[in-house]
C-alpha cells in the first residue's frame, strides 16, 4: 500500500480591500505548525464538521465518505455559505486506480427561462435575489454520484450525525452569527425565512443553540431515498411549486432531468509539479493560465515580498481574467479551446504584453465577490484524497426557502449574461459561469497536495499563489496558506463592460510601505 502525504489545506480568502490583521508569524510565515497525521485527515471551516468527518474515518469510512458527511454538516452549521440548495465541484484521488477524477455537480438554468422574459419586464440584469436567479441545486446528486462510485459505508450513516445536530441543536459560532445577522436583515421578509433562521422572531447570535428540524426531516428523506425524493418526488414538488408561486421558472422536470457529471480534470506542469483544475463552466483554468505566464520569470529571485513579484503576478492575472471574461462558460453550449488556453505556447504569446515597469490599463471590468463558499479536504489511510468546494452564492443564496424544508435555494443564475451574443448568455438548460473551484497538485503521478480557497474571483489568484508559495518560495504548507496575499480586483467579469483604470490591488498586511509606494509608481 503506497503512502499518501496528508498535507491538506483549507483557506478563507475574501476579495475585500486591505485589512489591518496580519497572519504572518515567524520566519517561515506560518501562524501555527503543520498538522501531520498517519491514518487520515479532515480539514473544514467548522470544528463540528471536521469532527464528524474524522468520526466517519474512525468508523471505517474512507476519504469520500468523510467528505460527504462533513459537507452535509456544513450545510446545517454554515448555512451562510452553502447547503443542499447549492452546487458542488470535486477533484479526488482514487488510490486503487491511481487516478484523479473530477465531478461537476452544478445545476443549469430552468428550461423555460429566456432572455426575452427579462427584456419584456424591463430588467437589464438578472436580480441578485428572489426566484429569477434560482438554478437547479446540484449538490445532492453530487453526493450520490460520489458515494455510488467510491463510498465504502452505508449512505444513511453519512447523514446521521447532522440529523442529530439538526434536531437537538448546536451552538452558533461568532463568524456564522455575524453573517446570519446581515442575512436575516436582508431576508426577514422573504417567505419561510424566519421559520428556519429566526426562531422566536429573533436574529441568532453567538452562543445561541440553533435547531433546524425541517432540515433534519429533509436530510432523513434524502438518506433513505437518495435522489428520488429530492429530484423526482415530494421535495422536488415542494421546490418547484414554491419557486413558481414566487414568480420563477424552476420546474419538476428541471429537477428530474438533472444529473451531476464525471469530468476529466485538466492540468499544467509548473516547474515539475502538475497542477490540476476542473474545466469550465468554472474558472479553474485561470489559475493554470496565471502559472503558465509566471513560469517564464524567476519569481524566487524577485522575492516574495517585492513590488516586482506583485506587479508581474497582477499582470498575469489580468491576462488570464480577460480570457475568463470572454471564453469561460458551459462547454455544452460553446466550443472552448481549453487545451490552447492552458498551453505554454499561448502563455509565451500573452506574456509579451507585460511591461516590467508599467501596469496595463484597458481590461474587461467587474468584480466577482459576495460568493461565500465552503471548502473542505479529506484523506484516508488508504491513500484516497478529496478536494471539495460547495456554495449557494452570495452567502446564503437567493432568499428562496421552500416551505418545511429547512434550506435556501442558490442564486447562481445571477452570473448569466443577458447579452445573447455573450459566451455566458442565459439559456434554459445551460449551466452558468461558476466561481467555485477545487484544486489538486500531483508530483510524478502521485498526490502531493489537495487544496482550495473561498472568495469568488479571488480563487484562481489564490490557487496560483499557493502553488508559487510552495514551489518557488519553498514554504511549508501551513506557511503557504498563512503568508500575506495579493488580490487584484476590477479587471474582468463574464460581461462585456469595459474599464480603463486597471483595477485595484488589495494587499494583506505584511507588505511594507516601500512596496506599496513602488506599486503606486508602476500604476501611476
């Protein structure tokens, strides 16, 4: 049995401007020591979800079982970022076949929705909330596909811990309380929201014990019937009837016709390491495009905390995000030349546009943010590893809470364009451009690191930086995630808008004033 390196990474990255906090600590930039284990590991953003995943491993489950169980738990414990009304993407390493697998569990727009509807109703964009941005939730079928192919213990057992917490309650943590506060103010007048998330008509605060018996019933039904009830039976009917009643388009047929898909991950070799992402409709290949451009420069010589490195990183990001805005969409509806976009030849052609002392200005505009998400990763004693990301988009989602179900539907459809000539144009049955992306690194055909981050358009940038921190700057895994990061905003969104100021660089604390002054000269 081959040994798997259990170095697993889970990061939270936002697209906000410069904060005052500083996670850099010590000569290796790590805030804490690496966690190293022999028999398995689970990394999530909530301690109870992590513990559930570990318990599944201890009870004989594998990394896939643990990932599903932890994700189920996060839907209850972090409803501000994910849930069964959202979508799911996975890259996993199967030790038995010595192969990486990709799963796209993102749902399409309702078949009957059209751009003409928005024109006829004088809507210039798809609303952020309400019934119109609702797309088919893909996560439940994603769990089913994962378990059918790789699961090792009873499907029902993966739900039992979360069902127990949903019925008996668990304490709300500080971060979740903060986001529930803003979500409750936004959605308190939406149907059924208070019944689930504002018990006794009060906003939940840190330390409150939260129960969600409606979600417990829904999870129990899914655990017994798998996709039958959620996509074809009673739960599907409740979802479809409710969205239609609210003025949306989701139908029972949209749900029954949906199936998550196994897809092939794509990769580029970066200085001897293969970095893996999933192809569009997600934005993962933008990370590969950034790395392909930067491989042509001696980043280590530039230095991690240097204006030269930051400038070149941001310029490479701009080039990748121009392509993201123009080409990334559902490949079933578009002919996307992915192999060329992530080729070394194309990168060398694009890098010629970079001026070492001056920033580029004219770029596709817009900022993808408010895409609160969860990321988790697991590994087991057999060598299997899972990189999983899941989201409702814009925090809790659309505000649409089907009655007596205990969850909110996603609003991912907002990311469609209403320009019928755009590659990401809204069309019934089409999956929208997606921001959430899992990642993986292999070395000599063996798993090296399973990782991911949260934060909308930040994700490809952060993926590239994690790889660079590990490979170019020789940081250990904890330090690679902790070191201060660069986030560039304002260069592209999957629309046809134009801006001419080159966007904005956001630096986490740890970069000194000299670097900031040097960058101002480059950007002036």
